[in-house]
């Protein structure tokens, strides 16, 4: 369920890009700090929403940011990153759900996990992550057993599903898990009144994540013979799209009932959970998310639609999201002075080894720090005047702010 929110850097203002990167790096470093280096592979786009929601409700104070050291995925530059209970809850949820994803791949026999030694090792890793998530969750007052119990029902429900079974029966465990995680952000932020609307938003977010993952995998699963909820239940794609659009609308309504710390504090949460969720649906179904790209794509959902603006969102991603790799988060603006020859060469080596020279757009020149376009990753289908709509971003009133009827004032 990881990675459905993948905003193009052209749709975010400089401030929102900085905030986005701060939460993504904060999640990654919280995973490392609480669970070790290897746990960082569980870093994902959707998990950082937890951190964003906690901060938006509590309001940022002096202790919400720290300066992180150089990282190869940031061009070996320092950055201001999120810290505190929000980042730690995001790390806990990401780790537990990552362990569930590992088990799901093992059960399906995907790729190398079809081999018994590899599958056994993967199960051991998943077990360690469950125990680690339980410890860190307990420190935050969050019972990860809610997540484990919900995910534990998934395999049984899938085995019972068949033609005529409601898709919502299959998505229920994911909905329950994400509802618990979203709801606990209100507890950490000291706003218990927000718990009910955020649980509703989380439930619908989990539904979307499950359905969009199924849509994107539909063609591949049909080719490989893997289980897919849409094919197994015989649900028409038009009905799947209706369920997704209803979920996006429900998340929007739930956020309207959520009280944030002050004017502007919920802006990033709104952009991610209202506007970017709608674009995630468009991407999965091969339709455009911006009016200025000229109509809708004519491709097949889940099959790499040739008419869809794939370059606006980056290439399709696996469940393990590389923050600086293909489709990675927008980088922070460059800082610092020009590097020397040797230091620049070392950074260049790191950029090449992490594929940023090819796949990141932009990456930072290792000597000057100036943004450079990745060799095989372009984002020409976006304009840089909008970050969602004329009411919630630092943008002008241009034609690409399509369908902004949310009336937000964040």
C-alpha cells in the first residue's frame, strides 16, 4: 500500500517542497534511529502523511526540526528534517505495514521469494520488524496489535473472495489499519476531537491504497497468474473507479471536519490528501491530472497507459520507495559553497551509484550545487505555477488548476 502519493515537484511551491522533504527524511532517519539501518528500506511516501498530520494539528515548535548530516540521496548536503512523535509514529506504522507487505509477497511467491531459503529469511525479517514496531508503538501509546490483527485477516479474506464478493470486503483490513494510524495522530497532537474524522480519512485512504495498487498491478497479475482482488471478484473497472472517486471525496470531507493548529498549518496535509489523492487515481486509471496536458489519456489502467502523462508523476514504483531514486521526493534548494575537485568527484561517484544522475529530476551538481536535469527522468507535463489550486498554494490563476472546487482556506 506504499507510495500512492507521489507529487510532481512542479506542483509544489518551494516552501511545500521543503516541508515534504523534511518529513520524508525525518521518517527515514526515525526508522534508522529506532530500528537500524536496514529498516530504512521501509521509507515510503504514504507513511510521511502520518508525520505531516501530527505536526499540522499540534503546530510546529522549536523541537520539531533538527539539522541532519550529509546524505547521498541529498547530494551529500545537510537538511532540516522532522523529528519527534510524529516522525516516530510514521516510522512505526511504516515498519509494521512493511512487514505485512513482505509476508504478502512471500505468500504470493513473488520473484525471489518463491525460493524457500529467501522466503524463510524474509519471514524472519518481518517478525523482527513486528516486534520492533510493537516496542516503538508502545512508547507512543499506539497498539500495533491493531495493525497486525487487521493485516492478519487479509490472507483469509482473499482465500474466501470470489466472483460477486464486494471489493470492500477485501479492502477492510487495510482500511482498519490506516484508520487506527490516522486516528492516533490526533492523540499525539492533543486534539481528541479530531480522532473520528481522521479515522474516517484513514479508512478511505487505506481503501484507495489497496484499490490503486490492484489497478496498477492488474495487467501484470493477469500475465503472471498472481491473485488480484479486481480479477478475483470480477469487479468492473468503472465500479472500481467510482469507489476510488468516492473515497477521494470522503477524505476531503473528513479533512474539513479536522481542526488544525492555525491558518496555514494544514496546507501540506490538504495538498497531499485532497489534491494529490485525486491525481493518484488519475495516474492509476491512465487519465490526466492537469487540464493543460490536453485531455485524458487513452491507455489501459495498470498497463502503463501510453496516453497518460506518466512523466508528470515519475515511473511506476515498487512497494519499497527509494526517496532519491525514480519518482523520488522533490529535493531541497541547494546550499553551501562550491566543492573542490576531490570532494566533487566523491559526491559524483555517490550520485552515480545511487542512480540519481539518471533518475532524479533535478539532481544537484556535485561541484556547484546547481540543479541539473536527470538523464532519463523528465517532468515536462507540469507547470510550476500551481500547488493544488488557487486557494491553497503559492500560485497564479492558470488553467492547470483543474477542478479546484474544495473552497479551502488553508
